C-alpha cells in the first residue's frame, strides 16, 4: 500500500506555555522527524527578544494585518489578548494542491475555523495537554515574555487554558500530554506518520 498522496493539515494546539513550539519546531522535534513544515502565522503582537521574524511569526503592523484581512489572505484569523493572529492562506493551499501536508500551530479557535473549511479527512486535530494546571502555571511564569505591567496577561492565559482544554476534548481527535518532552514528540510524530500513510502497521 502506497502512502496517501493527499495533503493533510495537521492542526497542533495547546494552552500558552504548554511547549508547542519546542515540540513542533525544536531540535529533534516534529518538523525535523516528519519533514512537514509549519505554516508561520502572522501577528500584530510585539516581537520577543529571542524570536525571529519569519520563523516564529511574521510580525506585522495592525494596518498591514487589516489590509490582509481585506484582501482575504488569511485562512483563519482571531484576536487574542488584544493582538491579532492569522494563518496565511496561500502557503497552505499551495501545499495541499501539490498533495503535500502542512502543520498549523494555532489556537483552538483557529483550529476549529480551519476544520470547517476543509473535509474532515483533510484536517487532523492534535491538542497538547500539560501534565497538570500547576505545571502549566510554572511554565508560564518562566517564559519571561511579559513585563510586570503585562503580568495580568499571564493570568488571563491561565484562565483561558481551561476553556481551550474543554473545547479540545470536544473537537480534537488526538490529546497528547507533554510530561516527558521526547515522549510527546514521538507520540505526535507517530500520529502524523500514520495519517500520511508512512506508518503501514
């Protein structure tokens, strides 16, 4: 049996601070193990000190973002904590047209929007869970992205996490706990390889 040549969209979501980027894009992560790229999202939020434009996000102005909305350049977009996030449509559709898969590292709201745009068989929904709420809170406090002035954002994110998790249990096919990083990476890699037909078991 040959691998499935139909491109798939792998939506990978999880609450802020759960370790999505490390799992997906880090050394030895899902992208490296599967060879499937991440479609880089655009955002109006400020660029972090360690973040790279075009790799972590496309950092653009609010005016630029609004222009892209007007031009229908986003597959999905949403306002999260007073900043806009959007998934560029062209890259995703170009890869699907070639029978290639793509990973979207987006929130549950965006994930559900994408799922409604494509047949269920095309979109694979994967949600990353923290081992516990206490662990998630510890990870968020260590991120260092927010200043003291913005510390309330961290509290909002923690509150929002429970809502995202509840939504994921309803709409996502795969729930993966990020307790041991390597195990989480291997589990998601296995899901993707099975869905693309690379695992023939």
